[in-house]
C-alpha cells in the first residue's frame, strides 16, 4: 500500500501516512510539501579522480598507467612523457589551418585524415564493401564538379571502385543503388565526434603523469602511425607506444626485441558465495584478505609430491 513520508515541524521523521490523509492535511493548511521525492545520496556521483568523476573501469586504467609510470620513473632516468590522448586530432581535421599551411598540406595532415576515414567507413570500401584490400581516399562529390577536400566529402574506396567512379557524380554512379547512396550520404555527414573515439580519461591521465613533475606532451594517433610507418615498424600496440609524439619519430628497436607483458589482476574477490563448475553455491567467501601470506593474483609455484596432481605447477593464485 502506498504511503507518504511525513516530517514534523522540526524535520523529525514521523510515521508515513496514506496519500488521502496527506491530501487532507494539505487542503486544511496543516501540512506543506517538503520534497516531491526522496533523496538517495548513495547514488550521487562523487569525485574520484582529481576533483572529477570517472567510471570505475576508466579510473582503473588511469590508476594502472600512473602506478607503472611511477615504478619506471623510480627505476630509470625518465626525462619526459609522451601521451597519446586521442585517436584523431579532430580539431585540426575541422580546421586544418590551426598550425598554418604547413600542417594543412604536410604529411601529418594526410595521416590524420586517412586514419579518421578508415575508422569512419569501418575500413571497408564505401561502394562495394570489400575489406582487407588497399583503400584510397575518394571524393564523394568530384573536385572537377566543385567538390571540396573537407572530410565530409571524403570516403574510402578500393582502387577498382575509385577508378570506375572517376569524376562521376555519386548520384549517377549509384543510380541503380538508392539504398547504398542514402547510406553513403548519411555516413558522410556523420559528426566527427561519433567516429573520433576520444578517450574519456585523457585529462585525468595527463594530470596524473604531470604530477610526477616531468615535461609531458599530448599527441594524436595519426602522429603515432606516421612515426611508426616512416620507420618501417609493424602494427603492434607496444610499437605504437614507442612511437608516440615528437620523440617517437626516431626510436631504435633492435631486431628480436620483445616487450615486457604486464597484466592487471584483482587484489581479492568480492564474490559473497563461491560456486561450483555448474554455478551452484558451495561455500562462503573467506573473511581474510590474505591467507598465510598469499592473496589473489600472486604468482606461485606448487610442488605436489604425489597423487593425481603430482608434479610442479606454476601459475597465479585465484579464489582467496
């Protein structure tokens, strides 16, 4: 049955009453509306990262990078930090003359545009849908017919489609495919923010790294790819990390070099009840975070002298 929360004249909680009783008190002037709905303070988003709120998954990434950067800073003479904050420099895509004509016509601008278009058109030919083939930048409205170089007039196409379309208006080229024409026009007008995948943690991560007191630079993914491609390195995440920013334009990576793989693991379990392999509860979770000096995620070696699992086993501890 519905009830209305009631506060006394001193704002002391009283027994809730029926809605009819509340309306009667309001009508007689013996009560007034204090709040139309309860206030659930536990649902408020409190700042959790430098005065701002970040989703737990995003904050975890910021914390992981900050912790490992601090460890490397203590063990090696780090002079500066270069951070890739965005996939594309959308500001320069919209206004390529921010840094002058050299940026607009330079190599970096070409990489920014190409990477943005590959992402926007899902790395497939806009006209035939082929994937895994060399793709070229194509003017939807041909320049010979007044088309511009703005990204809203650019698409990605395979070489056969690009040559077949040539200087035709897109309406003529796709005259027999009205659905595809409508799709291409809609995707071409999609705003930059829908495909530019800006990292929501960019400012939080930048502030965390700058707190170490080092000179810090911020760069786009287009700059990273240009540096990596110019030096002939393959597409790998760790190679991208080495080629970020101005210092990444000239890096020496010896043949056969392999990076240190780091994996974030939990520091305990929040699971209230342990389950068996079928998902049924079997026992409660332990009350201690550490058991004989061990906790979840620790790298351990088990030597079993006899029995079904006899032998030496190495792995990470789970389930404490």
